[in-house]
């Protein structure tokens, strides 16, 4: 993996942990970090040894690992943006955010503190969100005279429904981890010290299954979400056909028929 100024990437078995690391800015996303994220995600996607990616926030400048996931897009950088520059900034972030959403590896956001604006948005671009019990979510943009620009108006409504998304965005009010769990923005909430261990446990559970099948299931869910049900089910049948022609299918079903616990999945 390349070296990055604002990202730290660690591999632990088949799990990669990508930490956004701008300790002086509570991991706010500036242009450089967004560019690095785009390159790092391409590197990770090309790595057959990585099956699950955990995205988290690095410690703040006082070395507190539970202060912030990502405190938004970088307000100091955005302050001087012209309209075309702001549009370009939004489009620049769309690329890595779509990679998180569509890459063949499963992406888990381990939200370890503030997830505001672009921070909430990057978490929403991941497949699954886990939160520490001190995490705070919000889309504060209208209080800054702007609107969410990294997919927030779209992904929040898709995740929690229009009414709740509109309330959060129009009031610019933050919600805590329990409320985020209640409205379906996060899958689980854990005591902060246990968040990373729980994220890795979830990753391992996913990694035990056939990775290629998991990636095809991810594509089926993503692609079908915005389709009408008839075409979506037909698309699923096509992908169901594809996974039936794999080594892993013979291996998984063979293990069942032979009463064998060990499975040697190799496709990815
Ligand atoms: N951009 C740039 N710098 C930021 C930042 C951000 N989004 N969030 C925090 N920082 C910086 C602070 O300026 C501060 O820097 P200095 O030490 O140099 O002054 C440092 O990080 C620590 O932050 P605070 O001193 O403010 O920490 P706190 O504990 O008092 O408050 C906080 C924490 C409530 C998260 C507060 O920092 C905050 O409100 N941050 C901004 C959150 C926000 O509005 N995010 C949305 C941005 S807009 C967006 O994301 C648009 C989009 O969709 C594209």
C-alpha cells in the first residue's frame, strides 16, 4: 500500500482498517484527503487478500481515539469556494464514496465519535454502520449556509426515510448513537472501547462465507434498490445464474452434502 498523509491503513488477516487521520481537524475531509481516499480505495479493491474494509476515524490531537470519526468536510477550505469549485469538490468526493458503496469488498463504518456533515455522509456510503455509544450524527450544513454536498440529501432519505431525513437536515440538529440506532441509521451501538473489536468480529463473520458470493449479493442489493421489482428480481436471477457456475458453489454445497464443516472458498 502507498503511504498517505491523511490516511492510515492496517491489514489484519482478511480485514483492512482505513483510518482517516487529520488529528488537528477532527479528521475533516479536505481535497487532499478525498484524493487519497480515492487512491487508497482503488488499491484496496485490487487486493484479493482483503475481503472486508473497516473505515474509522483516527485519534484527535490529544490522542483521544473516541473524539471524532469525521467532523465533516473541511470548513476552512470550503470558506473561499466559488460555486464551480464547490460543485467540483462535491463531484470529487462522489468518486470515492461510490467506491465505498460499490467496491467488491464489504465496507463497514466504525463510527467512533463525531460523524457530522461529510462524516455522516461517508458513513452512509458504507454498507454497514456500527457506532460507539458516544457517537454523534448530524447534517449541520444549513446552519453554515450550505446544503449537504457529499450525498447526504440522497443517502439519508434512503436509509431513514424522507421525513426523518428532512427533520435532521432542516433543523441541523445532531442525534446521539441510540437515536441513530432507533431510526435505522446504524446497525449496532457498542461501548466505545469495544467498537473496533466488534467491527472486526462482524468482518470475520462475513469473511467466513464465500467472498465472491458476498460481493455479488452486494451488487444485487445495490443495483436492484432503485429498480422496479420485476426488473430487479430478473437481475437477481441473472446473478444467481452467475454464482452457480463457481468453484465456491460446488465447495459450499458439497460441504453440506458431505456433512463437512470446513469449507475452502477460493473465488473472489
Ligand atoms: N472543518 C475544518 N476544521 C474542523 C472541522 C471541520 N469540519 N471540524 C473541526 N475542525 C477543527 C476545529 O476548527 C479545531 O481546529 P483548531 O484547533 O485549529 O481551532 C479542531 O478541529 C478541533 O475542533 P473544536 O475545537 O471545534 O472541537 P470541539 O470539541 O470544541 O467541537 C465539533 C467539536 C462540535 C465537532 C466542532 O468542531 C464542529 O462543530 N465542527 C464542525 C462540524 C460541521 O459543521 N461539519 C459539517 C461541515 S459541512 C459539510 O460537511 C458539507 C458537506 O456535506 C460536503
